C-alpha cells in the first residue's frame, strides 16, 4: 500500500532515472524478489515508491553517472498542482542565482519551498542552468496539453525577421517587447540573436507560474551579459497594460487564439484601436493593435496568427486599414507542425510602425509581400513540423527583399499591389496569390516528363518479367498458418502496443520513430517519436511487419533503422534457415489472406495474424518466389508514382494551356 509521503514513479520514470530501457526495468522486477513492491497504479501501469526505488538501484549497482536531478523531478511532479510545481521550479532557479534572496512566492507550501531549496543546492553543485533547464523541460513535457509554447527554431526565425526589418536604430540599444510571453521563448530568442549593446527585455504574462518561469529563463539566458535589463510583469496585457507608454524597437508575440472573453465590452473605447475596434470574434486583431501601440516609429512586430485571421469577414476593415497605412508589410504562411496547434498552417504577420509616428493615415507602401512556405514540410512526414533549415533560409531570403522593389523574390513569394488586396474580402492569405505564380518552369516540366518516361521504361521491363510467370497446371500446394510456423520455431511474433509514455525523448537524446495504423493510412511515415525505453515492441531491419486491421492490411520487410510499433501492428522475425523474409512478406500480404483471416465485421475489423497462410516450400525454392515478390513490389511502387506524375503533369499542362502559357506544337 502507498504511504502518505511516498513519491510515486512509473516503470518509464525508473528507466529514465537508471538510463536503461523499460524492458530492463521489467526484467529486474521479474528476476529480483527484492525489487520494490507496487504502491499504486494498475498491473499494466504500476507505480513504485521513489525512495525505495533509489535505495534498490543504489544497492544493486544499477546507477551509473546519474545526475541527482533525475531523482528531483518526480518529487516536483508529486506536488500535484501544475501551478505549484511550476512556481517551485521558478523558486529553485531564483535561489540558484541568488541564494540569500527571500522567497518571491509566499503562497508556496512548505513542502514546495523545501523542495525548491534542495533543488537550488543541487543545482549549485551540478550546474544551475543545466538543472533549471532540465526541470523546466520536464515541467513543459508533463503539461504539454495545457500549454502553448513557441519552438526554439520558430522563435529564432521571428527574432531574425524583426531585427532585419526594423528601420533605423533605436536610442539606447534595443528594446524587445512580448505581451504574452509564456515561459519566455521569444524574449530569449531575441537575446540570443541580438549581438549589439544595451538590451532591454519587457514581457507580460497573466499566468503567475509562466511569468515566474519566464523571469528565471531570461535570467539564465542573459547571465553572461551585464548590459541586459529584463522585466516580466504578471498581468492581463489587454485589460491592464503594465507598460503604458513603452515604445519598443521590436515586438514578438504568440498570443492566445480564439479567446472570446478578451475584454471586448470594457475596452470598446480604448485608444489603442487606431485601425478600428476589433470585433468580439477577432481577439487576434486586438493583440496586433496592442503590439503596434508599443512600437517606436520604424519598429517592427512579428506575431504568430491562425490562418483564419487573414480572411475572416469580420476583420476585413482592420486588415484594410493595416494595408492602406503600410503597417502590414508581409504575411508568411508556415508549414503545418511549426507550433501548436500542429495540424494548422499558422501565419507570421510582419508589421512595421510608420517612420513618422504621426503618419498613421498616410500610405507607407504600394504593395505587400506574401510568402507561401507551406511546401517546406519534411519530405514524407506527417505532423512532424518543417524542414527548419530550408524554411529559415527561404523566409529570410524573401523578407530580405521587403524594401527592394526591384529585388528578385524566391519562388513562392510575391509582391501584391495594394489595389489588388483592397477588394471586398481583403484576403491576405499567401496561397491565394502565390499559386497563380507557381506554374512549373520549362526546366521543371522537362524534368517531370523525363521522370515519367523513366518510370514507364522500368514498368515495361517489370511487365515483361512478371508476364512470364506461368500458371501452375493443377498442382496442389500446401500451406501453413503463422501459428503453425511459430510452433515449429520458424518465426516469432510480437504484437505492437501503445507506449506507456508518449512524451517523447529527453532533450538531446535520440528518439525512436513510432509507427501507427493511422500513419499507414496517410503515407506510411511515422508521425511521432518516443523515448526508446518507452517502446514495448521494436521492429529491426529484416523483420516482417504486418498491419493487423482490414482497412490498412499489408505486410512488408522493414528496411532501415529500428522503429517502434503501435497497436494492431505486428513484427515477425523469421529463422533464416527456414524462411526467406521477402517470400514470407509476399505470402502474408496476399489480399485473399487478409480476407480469410479477418472478422469481416467492418473495415476496422482486425486480422488474426496467426491464421494467415504461408506457402510451404523448401528454402531454395523460396528464393525464386521472393525475387518475383520483390519485382511485384517495385511494379506497384512505380505504377503509383507514374500515376501521380501523370495526374500532376495533366493538371499543370491543362492549366498552362488554358492560361496561354503553353503553345501547342512547340
């Protein structure tokens, strides 16, 4: 039974502490009677006492070069409250940097204060910054569903855009402003990108825990500089602006999205709405105008916004004013996965205050730069974010031409005259304008035709090879089920499972791709990574992987690095002296096999892997069948690619012919 003061830890947490895989911990539990007893949880997800686990690990020599902070985090998590654990981490950071300072968080419990003090002492011995970053990252990972953060590469890109687009140099160095700073990702990025003298970081956050963590994070990030001043206020920036009168050189913001209760009624006559009162349904445009209020003349703001803000009817009047005054200078459409929500193609809006603060109503530009970077996702990936290097280079290349009317823009970026934007919709969605200018060049068309021709040549060769396969003249062939082959020792079967811990690998550690049935239904690319110790079932190179559900039924030989398998996926490992893996995979994926082994209740019905049939042949005869199966796999892949290329070319050629971009008979 669990004692009142026991700190619970899971098998995954024990594995993390010991630096081993979860399977190793399960093995210790089975083999050692002295392993601590379960104090909570369930049989599937048991929990153990942290103190008993630590004592057992040390007593059995299972700890090697393990930092003390590994034992700290479970105790922070055991505080229960998200806010209290976050404030305790911030308090620990403050004590690491100022040991004699009094607590700034009197509401903390005695247990939390004691834990913060212990963490501070440990941090001073193991490295204050490393200890704080470890605790902060674990806190963010634990509460990832409740928080929205800005990934470091995106924060860096935003800071570089803002620094490069500002006009003139502000007096007295650089002032950075973020009115919804969260845990400080954007101010820290600005501090890292700015190498000049005298930096002031001003931020606001209404959540006390986030504000405290932002203060701590900025303190550590700038501790090597003596010319940095920072202030993070805990307040609702829209309702109670703590920085009235501040004029910053750059403003960066990732504001909360779709908040209807942002202060519409009480702020209806606020002087910040120089471009119009934001409708109740357009809180993002309130944040945009709040940022503009705090910019010096020529200062720039870069803000993350959902794509609907660029086109919603309710916001067209404000968008029109932003364009007419030259304030909205560029809109960048990002690939899905850049930040939460990861399924949405978010946008970056680049805004610039007029060089003359009184010239709000004068047109500051004749066009706007629209950049469509949605194509720069990782090749073949799903919900894993962009290719950050390619995205950064592309966006910076486009934005660098912002004030160069005759400059060359990369493909996917266009300058649109304001007269074309200021129509009845005032839609500034980049894809609406860049698609018309993204027709393939003559070189690209030639390359596509050549690729299609090459695919057809290969297909023709495979057709000749596969068409020579003769039909067996009434010969009867016997088969064996996977279950029979398992009993005979010809193969082993392991079923995929849902990982107990899906938080992902620790920062700096390599993760293991997790393949699921949902991934197979999209493009077959794993959509997530998990810590290796959290993977119950791993397919190695040469294993045969089978999807055991009708709607995604298939089998293939895994070729590549190890991969974790989710539910309804199975890994078969064949004895090479009895079975050829390509022969095995070819037999298993026969359509009739899935039908006879399925339950037939619906497309989501499961396939009983043990009932799948495999042709019984001597090993030497299996090789010829394996070669034919490989040819068939190549034939299917080439056929799919040729079909996609043909459809793409037909659309491109048809579109250009209709627009007069191609001349028949050329």
